[in-house]
C-alpha cells in the first residue's frame, strides 16, 4: 500500500463498470471484514454483500430523490456492501459471542475468560447508560470503525472503496427486508476500480495541520 498516494488521492466517485475485483482478492477482503475489530468484540454487524448486478441494482433502485446521484456509483462498482447494525444487544447475542470465544480458545485460562465475560457484560450496561438507552448510537460507532478499517484493507489490495452516507435508511431497510428485524442500515460501501477518464486531478483540500493536531 502506497500511503503517500493515499494522502493525495480523492475518494473514487466514478467506477469503471468493465473492471471487476478478482474473486480471490474479494474473498481475502471478506476474510478481513469478518475478523475486523470491534469494542469488547461486540460484533454488532451483518453485511449484505452485493456481488451480482441484480444485487447492486436492488440497492441502486432504493437510492432515489436526493440520493439518486449515488445509484450510478453502486451500479458501476464491482461490488457493494450494505453495513447493518444491531439495534440493541440482547443477552442472547452476548452469550453467542462468549460461546464462540470459548470454542476458538480466545483465552487459554477459563478464569480469564470468565472475568472477561463479566467485564464485557458490564461494559454494555455502562454504554447503554452513557447513551441514555440509545445503544444503537454506540454500536454504529463500531460500524464506522469497521468500515474505516475495511477501506484501508481494500487499499492494501489495490481496490478503491468509497463509503456512502447518502441514502434513506427507511427505504434501504425496506429493500433488504430489515424493517422488522434486529438490524438497520448504517453505511454503504462501494468497491472497485476508478474510471480513469473521470478521476479528479485537483488537489485534496484539508485544514492545515496546526488546526487539527495538538502535540503535548
């Protein structure tokens, strides 16, 4: 991964529909996505992986009105992923995670695992209180962490990844039959390769370093 190139690169707005991510490369990215870190290993996400044109069209058709501009990005991208987040964390979800951690041998000492489980359960209670009962607010922060990490993983594989916040949650949830489930749409990610004829050659504009960094 060329970090200097990333520093001067715009996010891809226009994808080349003739270029597809090799299957081996995409499966490697999905392996990373499955293992991406979350707070206390909470794993609040389900990912709708759109790898066919029909799948991408299903999402694009839900991007209407103010968000219609994003439909082209989805249709022309090689792949797209709908990142959804749990609306809450029931004890059954925590127990599923704990059981998987035990099966995978995450902690060699059962007593350490036991202490971890108690601490993790307590942390969920703390965060629920911190957000006034709106645990989705906290869980969606984890989703953004996962998306950011996945974007860097994609870059390491030479794949462009562009996150999209421009969508109506209710419409996308309905399109993917999420309305009456435990999950809701948080973010979209489109992946592929840029249309070189439409790549922005203008400089990236950000605030100066002294405006954003405090050194101690």
